[in-house]
C-alpha cells in the first residue's frame, strides 16, 4: 500500500467548477460504485458535466479492474494520497457505513464536495462531526444518496402537497418489506452495529422513510417496536413504528427483511385524494397512483394525473441536481439539516423500541447514549465486547450496497 500523504488539505480553497468539468473520484469499488455511481458519472461526462479522474480501494486488484473497465485514469489504494494528487471537486463514497465519517471528513478537508451512500454514518454524533467540516458559505458540502426523493413522480406529488391541492395529509403508511436470507448476513460486516450501524430500519427502510419525510415535513414523535425474529444478528430484522407529524398527520412505518413478497410502498391519505407509490428499488411515473375523493371535479382530478416527462428516481437524477448545486455554490438537498432528518427519525425509532418510550424530535442530543450509537447501550441490544481475535473493520473495497440494490 502506498504511504499516505502528510496532509490532504489544500493550501488554498479549490476554485469553483465554473466553466469546466467537475473532477470526480470514486471511493470503494463494489456493487454500488459499479452499478450506480460510475454509470451516473459517465452519463454526465457524456454531457460535458463531469470527468472521473480517480478511484480508491484498499484492494489494489479491485481498483485496477474498476479503472480499466470504467476508463478511469488513476487507481489508488490510499485516499489521502489521491486527494492530495488529484484534488477532485467531488468524492463519491461507496464503502460500508463505518468508514463514511472518516472518508467524508478527509474529502471535505481536501476541499471536495461529498456524495455519500446511505446510511450516511452510524450515529448522529458522527453526522455532526461531518457537518462540522463543511464550508461555511458556498461549500464544500456533504450530501447523502437519497435518490428516491428525486425524479418526476416525487417532484409532482411534492408540488401538489405544497400547494394543498390534495388537501391536508391525514394518514400515511411507509413500508419497506424486503427479504434477505442467511447467506446475505454471512458477509461479516452486516447485521452488526459497529460496521453496518443498524438493521433494516437503518440500512433498508431509511430510503422510504426519507421520502416520507420529504413529502410530509417534520415529524414530532415516534413510538416503535423492534425484534429479531429469524436472523442471528446484533441488530433487528424487523421494526414497526407509529409516527406523528407536526402537521398532525399520523403514519405507520414497517421495515423488514423477512418478507418474501418484497415491496416498497408509501401511501398518503389526504383530505381530497389518496396518493400511493408502489415499487421495489426505484420508481417512475407509472408507479404512482392518485385516487381523488368523490367530490373532486373530474377536470381537476385529471390534471393531477399529469406527471410530465418521466424521470425515474435514480442516482443520476440526484447527481444532476447535486452538480447544479456545486456550480451555483449552494447547499444541495439531502445535506446538512435536511440530510439529518431521516437519520434522526431512525435513531428515535431505535430509542423508542429499546426503551419502550415515546421519543420526541430534538430530544436526542450530545450526552444521550443513542446520540453516540443507535443501540444506545440498551440491554439485549448493545453488542457484546469484541474478542481479541475479532476481524478488522471492513475495507474500502466493500460497497455500502454490496449485492443489494441501494
């Protein structure tokens, strides 16, 4: 392995990427990097927006193969050296959650914007540490991959809700019921607090919960349960929650990896219509359905069905907006306080489940054990002390979504 550079922080701030391609680097060369990040970057490269200048992985053979197959000019096994030598504008992080804080901080200190796979980091304390390294004005900023917020379907429904065309949201259901077998959890870093951060609420359902929050706005309180019903893991394999929103709307949330009939679903019952999204790993206009109340005029209900040109939810859809934010020097969506909302809800869900108490938004701060770790040290849920022969932390070669659609 190449020795690390002394200090990746540039001597002066990087110039804004106006009038030139955004120089991007990919960290971690697993399934998410190959299947989602690199194709999105390549598409924008075709449009003259980006160029992928480097990739990083502790596995020299893996990163070399990634670069050869993807036409990436520089392969590295050391993040600090890559940051110092290539000085990318954007770093996309595709590694397991336990590495996200360290790598995000390193990239921000080097003057690069960050686009990090979900789950963002293992705790609210880690998230605060990343936020503290962001630029004060104009970036660099660290955004989280929450691609389900993006695309024409979500944009259309968000606008209808914002304009109150559908009336007040009243009742909601958020469902991520997937299936993962024993072989899935044979991967050493999965199902463990230290390396994955959490179970299906954190690693799977966070996408749908983030979309629910993006549509309905701030939540106010949550009451939850969690269980280990099938898998021999530290984390849960199923959770349920009741969530009240500041608007008064109430929602049920179910996250599971025990469900052979896999589905991702959001349903919003508003005063004048029901909105339902049913998909699995990504959605397009056809996956949304709006059912008007009986007294809604036919012409108005028909107008609600016009979602415009179909732009599916995808890494590409979010990356387009992120690049636009970079060029404008503006904070992107899914960063800062906006990026923290779903992690805060997940944290509150775990605290409620493990303490058998209602948790209110804003109550989990420094000093709260759940601020530092999602298990909160709760009896029966906190991990046992690691034995002396415990395996090392996962390497940067393992994708955050290795074998799992993001």
